[in-house]
C-alpha cells in the first residue's frame, strides 16, 4: 500500500518544479499577451422616453438674483408647487459594469436618458405629494444647463429672472468671507452669458428682480398669465405660508427672506466696476451699465 505522506511530498515537489520552470522561462508571446483594440466610444443617443411631467417650469437666473423670493411667492399659489432648490443636474446614474450600457441600450436607454427619467420622476413625486398641478424648479445652476433641460423636457416653460449684474456682484461679494473679486465677476459673467443664450434661444417669460420687489402684484400677475393660472392675492403674503426650512444650499436663508415681507431690491455698490462684456449684457437687458 502506498504511503499517503510520500504521495503528498511527491505532488509538492512536482508543483515546485513547475513554478521554477515558469520563473526561468521567457514570457509567452501568444495572443493572450497582445492587448486588444480599445472599444470605440459609445455614440448611441437614446430616444426620448415618455415623461410624467410634460411641462415643468424652470426659473433661470444668476445666483443672488431673488429666485428664492420668486419661489415663495409662487409656492403661495394654490396650484403652484415651488420647492427648495432641487439641484437635479447633480443627480446622476452610474452604469457600474462594462455590460450595463449595452443592457440599457437594448432597452432604448442611455446614461443621459436614464438621468432624465429619474429627474422627471422626482418632479412628478414632488408634484403628487403637493396635490398641485404646476411645478417650478428655481435652482440657479439650472441656468448653466438650459440646453439639457430643453432636451429633457421639450415642452418645458421658462421664467427668466434678471437682476442688474452690478447688484449681483455686490450681493455675492458681501455674502462671502475674503472674496476674490475677480472670481466673483467671472462667476456673474458666466451666469449672465448663459442667461443671454437662454433669452435668445428660448421663448421665456422675462422679468426683473427690481420689478418683482417694486411692483410685486404686477410682476406676479404677469407670471400667472404666462403659466395659465389665475392670480391670487395671497401670493404676496408669503410669510403666512409654510415653505420649508430656509437653509444654505437650498436657496436664500438670509434674514430678508425669513422676514416674510417683500423688501426693496438693493442696488449695486458705488465702487463696482463691470467688465466690458458684463456692462454690454446689462445694457441689453435694459439696465444702465
């Protein structure tokens, strides 16, 4: 009878011999060692999927332009739901495996359209919970992606909320600790360029923050007419309604908005100098540069 201990030792010696031979042998030049061609980038564009919300409303504005005030005025309407900033553009879908994109393509979907379906579902969920029939998203960075919003919702409606660029620079500078003045002007210019693109390429309802604060009834009547809903006097008494918590990253949280009263718009600081292009845009919007 063969000794099992000797059999185990023999197997170990054979395995060790194979490892030694592999270590001293030159590398194999077979097909497995030759890297294959990289796959071509996926250029597939999915068709538009059905939407639960056909015609959402987007407020396009720069930061520090009164969009939170407009939000709470609209949210005070019995038919309009205007929640805090939703930041849809930062909600992404992750196709985590190599084959996931191919699986979605077989369903006539791609990453962008999957995100669009998710964004649409978020809006629909918020609208359903509110019991209202018009939803408004006032997230200022939406201004930077207005072409994608139009692609996602071909029948979306847009409110263009303008403010004198110099006043935006003043407000943004005052809000920040040790502000970089050049960076502030560059940020305001970036928003302003996108607003001008939207003004020229969309068919928005255009209004100004200065008008909203100086003549709120007239301004809100114009918005209601554009949205196809009757104007309600209670819109101007936004402080008597529940609009959720005012906190950073979700909109303005200053004492001005928390007061519950519409207050006069602050003008640009006397020492604010606009770059030539920003001054040009201000004039195009009817402001004195």
